[in-house]
C-alpha cells in the first residue's frame, strides 16, 4: 500500500495542532504518496505509528489508479 497525506496531515505538519511522537511526525513527513509503508517502517516507524496516522485521518491509502505502475514485459516484435 502507498499512503499519502490528507489535507489535515499537511496542516498538522505546518501548525503541529495534533500531538505526535517524534517517530509519528517523521513517518508523516516521509509519507508522500510515492513511498510504500514498508519503506516508512524501515525508516524507524512502527506499525502502531502508521495506524495512529490513519486513525487521526492524517494519511489515506492512495487509489490504485494513482499508484505508480511498473511497465509490463515488452510485446512481440
């Protein structure tokens, strides 16, 4: 899954209106609609940190149509 910030998530980064732990804030910064959750977890976030960001509606899953695609195999020539 590739999460992205919601408008509320962008606002929290600006005004710190929601109390986040340092790990949660770092995770929120790293979530950019391009990185997979696994990459954010490798950077030090825990599954609980990610769950909290979803619960607070600071991030959301991107639609499959919005996710980057990998080109398929080349056709016959």
